[in-house]
């Protein structure tokens, strides 16, 4: 299953995500990153991308990652929205340097239209999708 049109619009409207990796010693690490989205996968580069903890963690064989893109549509009322991805990462050569490519396996999205807010009553459930 692919991302919905609403999810793709949201992904492309944002500039910052957070990626979580795990070291070979089991230490979780999360860091904000910029990204590109090709319609199916997320590409994470940056300044000296091969010399980052996330690249080392993947290079060491820890390919499972989590990626979160989130924001607040409003702070009054409090209106959070997000897209969360569990997937695998690999280092891919792009023009002489490696970038991290994240392939989604499962994703969840919530309130991307920003229509629900905390305190508005009612519950809202995330949309879950399997991508593999």
C-alpha cells in the first residue's frame, strides 16, 4: 500500500523530521533531519552524511529505523498532526557520498487535515498502513 494523497501532501509540506536509530551497543539515538521524498522512500543527506551517528548505526548492521514528521496546525486550540514510519534504512551512494534511504514498512498518520483538536471531544484514531 502506498501513502495516500493527503499523506504525500503533508510529507511534502514539511521540511524537518526526526529519525531514530540504534547503535550496536543498543543505545537509541534520535536526531532532527531534513529529507527528500520520492513518493515511496525518504532520502536523508545533510552535511557530511557518512560521518553521522545514524550512518554509523546503519553501517554497523542496525537497519531498523523510525521516522516521525510532525507539527502543530494550531496551538490554540492544540491541534497536533503527524506521520510516523517504521522501516529499514540503507546507505546509498549519491554523487560520491552516501545518503540514508528509508524504505517504509508500516506507517501511521493522524489528523493531517488539522480538523481535530485536543479538548474538542471525541476520539481520533491514526490511519495505519502496511507498505510491504
